[in-house]
């Protein structure tokens, strides 16, 4: 196992959490009702908190290898989209409330089984962060599952909006389980998660919730990949432009 | 089909029609649930989750009760004089006329 693989792996986890957390934070002040505005903002903060933990660990690994000193802020604010290794699902735009909760559901279900496996990692740091994050994700999964069911099995309009969200997002779910090179290196060593092992668990959970929501899953659709290797959809660039603006325009700015 | 109606309300942006719920939080084991406020939710399950997000974000609680506001019956403020004033001069109802043994604490 190389340290570089571990760094890439940790950045990948941080980027997933940061990008989806930022997407959710775009709802702050715009939620359909105050209580749900707070609920989604809480989830955004949980994810950004997870990202901080991953970046902090990645920065320690990078600094341990010598070279230019980095901090968690440098990793979040001063890397370009090509350097981000988040899954494409995380960066997809919010759309309506239905698309946002479906994106959260797919991703939380993935994080739930992923962290559940990663907390047994032989790398104690990865295991500790996974264990702490799993409690948060358990709630995210519950919250988003209930919304998917509520809207899917709701009115004609809510069901049609959920079906449209499914059509838009399903193609980005396959990538969650296609291991990048750094994942392939860490999995046999008992450090990273074996994605093939958690895939059936995710599929089972998604099937159950979609069935309860009376929604059709888009099986057989061609799956998009590339995010884990830094090849992103057009949306990530816009997200980073907004998120990184302050540090790019005023380097080192604090408030 | 109340659930469906409330979903329509979300979509149409008609925020006023989700029922109001009163929220009670128990802050520690052994203490009572205390009324902390109210919020809107489509049903009891959502009310509990909303209460979790709105009222327990800063470690305020370990247990939540929710009651739909319409089920709370309150005394009438106009009755205050006849309800509460007569207790004013009944000092003998307070258990302060006994000599307590020293071993008894917190009375």
C-alpha cells in the first residue's frame, strides 16, 4: 500500500462530503418550510463536518511526506475541479425538493453501508472518522428515505416529480460502486472498503424504499463515471467557483 | 387522505396548512418533559424529526414528545380571578408548619 493511495482515498471521502454538503447548504433560506430548511441545513453541516475530518487527516498525511505544507482549508478552497475526486452524484444540481431528497437518499444509503464497513478498517484514523460519521448518516438515511416515500407515494404531481428525479439521477448511482485505482489498492489490505461487498446491501435498501414509494428504478441504464478520477460534469466548476471565490480573491482571508 | 393533502401543500407552497404541533423535550434522565415550543409538520413522525432538528441541535434533549396543538385544552385567562386568587390566603396549604428531621434533604 502506498501513502499516495491513502491520501487519494481520504481526499475522495472528503470531497464527497464537502461537495454534497455545499449543495445542501444552497437550500439554506430557501427550504419549502422553515422546519425542513433547518433539517437540510443540519445535514449540510454534518457533511461539512465530516469533510473537515477527512481533510484534516489528508493534510497530516501530505505534510508527513514533506513538500509544501497544506491545511484542511487549502484542500477545500485551493484545488481545481480536476483535483476533486467526489462521485458525480454529489455534485448534481439541487433541482426541486424531490431531486434533492432523492440525491440525499441514494448517497446516504451508500455512506451508511460504506462507513459501516470502514469503521472496521485497519487504519485507525479512517475507522474512527467513519464510526463518528455513521451516527449522523443513520439519521440522514432515515430522513431522506421518509421524504422519498412521502413524495413518491404522494400526489400525482409529487410522484411525477420523483419519477423525473429518478430519471435524472439514476445514471450517477453506478459510479458509487466502481472502484477507482486508489480504492482497489486499499481494499485488499483491509484498509479501504470492498465496494462489491456493500453494493448488494445498497441495492436491497434502495429497492425497498423505492417500492414503498411506488417508484420505478431505472435499471439497465448506462452509468456515468469519472468523478472519482477528477473528470466531472459541468456542474462542479460552478459550485467551486462560488464556494472558493473568497479564498481565491482574497488569499488567506479570515473573518 | 390527509397525508396527500399536506404533500400538495408543500408543492403549492401553501405552508400555512400543515398542522401545528407542541413540542416537549426531556433534557436529562429523571427530569420531566418540558414544553419548548411549537412547529409545523405533516404528521407525528415528521413532527418528531422536525423537533429533533429544531430543538435538540445543541444537546438540549434525550427524549421528545409531540402533541398536535389542537388537542391541547387550555384554561381561560378570564377565569384567572376565580381560579387562582382564592389560593392566595391559604398559607396553611404549604407544608411549612412541620419540624423536619435534619436527615431529610431537598424538601
